[in-house]
């Protein structure tokens, strides 16, 4: 019964995160500025969580002070950069491209861990990393590898690479830097730091005339990214980890590109091309090979 409950939480969590890409794409149709969308997403989430977390944060304020630099890097990478860049990139690329590339993050974490930590990388993991990155290359070039020579690449796909690196950096630091904070207090701390870094980007968009036009689609978009892709997904994720642990929960993240791809095809009419299938096959093979023998 406990397993079934956790599995339901994980399916809902990955479904909500998958929907974040669809909503991000829809936001581009209504000219919602990416950093502004991300700013309001986390500002509202911060205000909702504040009454439930502020006591825990103030009780552990010394822990926050002692880890201010790693917390700042994690807040910048996860809150400020990741979703802002994803929302921005969706102005120029398909959801299918984005989610398939993002799905390589677990493999990227393995690669970065071997480079910047004491974690040793095995031959199967090296093969998995290379195979997955080949899949990313196939999606970026659309199987036209001469684009690499002319650097004629979609800038949306290139920005997705930035998002991948930022989330991998955050994930490694969460693993390496054991911050002694209750999960939601930890999240609230990262949100606060991330919002501080987001403020200049938000004001830059205002300065350049990129205003948030308040209408029903925009309100629904912000509502979704705050309540579902933000707080709701995180609550389900934490609850599932507490029930069955991080390793078994992590496998469910591979549902995200499946859900997002199906949504992109059936909800917003994106077309599945040959390079998506070939690239996804390489990515999936790389994930399986690199995570099978941990």
C-alpha cells in the first residue's frame, strides 16, 4: 500500500513537471517574458510557503549563514537560471527538443560528478554518457551534422544546454553539501536567494518594455507553474522519497519526457520527426547503460 501511494505521488509529480514545458510553450504565444514568469512563479510560491517555514529557517539561521555560498550557487542554478532559461528557449525550439535534451540530466550528473567530486566513473557510465550526448547532438542538428561545422544551430536548443548544466550543478551540490535544513525550509531558503538574483533580470525585462499582460491565459499559466509545477510537484516528490527512498523515486523522472512528448504532440500539435526518434533512442540507451551499474 505504501509503495502504491508513493508511485501515485511520483506519477503526478512527473506529470506536473512535464506540463511545465507545455505551459512554458503556451506562455510564449501570449508574449509572457521568461524571467518575469519565473519571478512571479517563485515569488508567489515563497509567500505561500513562508508561514509554514519561517520558524524552521530562523531556528537554523546559523546553518544558513555557514553555508551561504553553496546555498547561493544552488539557488542561482535551480531557481534563477533553470526555469528562466527553459521558458526563454521555448520561444525558439520545440517542447519535444527541450524535454528530450533535459532527460539527459541524470547522465550529465554522473559525468560532472566524476569530474568535480571524488566519485569514480565506470566504463559503462562513460559509454552511457557518450551515447546520451550523441542523442542530444542528433536532436540539436536534426541529423544534419554539417550544422556543427557552420554553427548553424537553433539558439533555443543551445540555451537548453545551459539549463541542463545549471540543474546538474544544483543536483551535485545538493548531494555533496549536506545542508542541515528540513526539506521545505531548504526549498524556501533557495527560493529567497534565487529571487534576489532574479530581481535584476525582472527589472531588465521591464526596462526593455517586456511587460506582463494580465489576462485569463496568463493567470492560468502562473497558477499552474506555482501550484502544480512548483509547490504541488515538490510536495509529491518529497513525500515519495520519504516513503520509498531517493533511488527508487529517481527512476520515475524518466517518465517526464514521455509525458511531455505526448502532451506536445496531442495538445499543441508538435510533429514527431525522425531525428526525435533516433535521438531519443540514443538518450534512452545512454540512461539505461549509465544508471544500471551504479
